């Protein structure tokens, strides 16, 4: 094996090791954030510290932040690389289709029920 081939092999192995450590670090950060973002609403509800509307608003806010954490740290969706852009856009398109199918199905069922009552 030539010197250039061995250097390129070493660089490739080092990049794989760095990526593995980065992936593990991302998973740990995501896990810790998820636990915190789950514990805060549970604590608020169990203590009754805030009023009901404030508690509901806090729970919804924490849920939205947790969705972002899951997308970033577990699904690795980003707009930095070309592959990340493609994956993110595919995910957003799929989510849009699911929301439309579910939303329109609920609307059709509600309207059908309303028509049958008259």
C-alpha cells in the first residue's frame, strides 16, 4: 500500500470516528433536552403552581420545542447540507400531506354527521 493510500485510509477512518462521536453526543443532548422538556410540564401539572390557561400554554410550548429537538437531534434534519435540505423538505412535504388527509377526513365526517342530523 502506498503512502497516499494509507494516509487517505487514515483520514477516512478518523472522519468516521469523529462522525460517530458527534452522533453519540447529539443523541445524548437530545435525550437530556427531551427529559427536561417532559419533566417541566409534569412538574407544573402535579404542583398546580400556575393557572390552568398558563399551564396549557406552557405544555403546548414545551411540546413544540420538543418536536424541534426530536427533528434536530434524532432525525438530524437540517438545511445546511444538500442531503439535509432534501431530507427536510421531504419530511415537511410528508407532514403537510398527512395533516391535509387527517384534517380533510375530520371535516368530511363532521359535515356528513351534520347533514344526517337535518
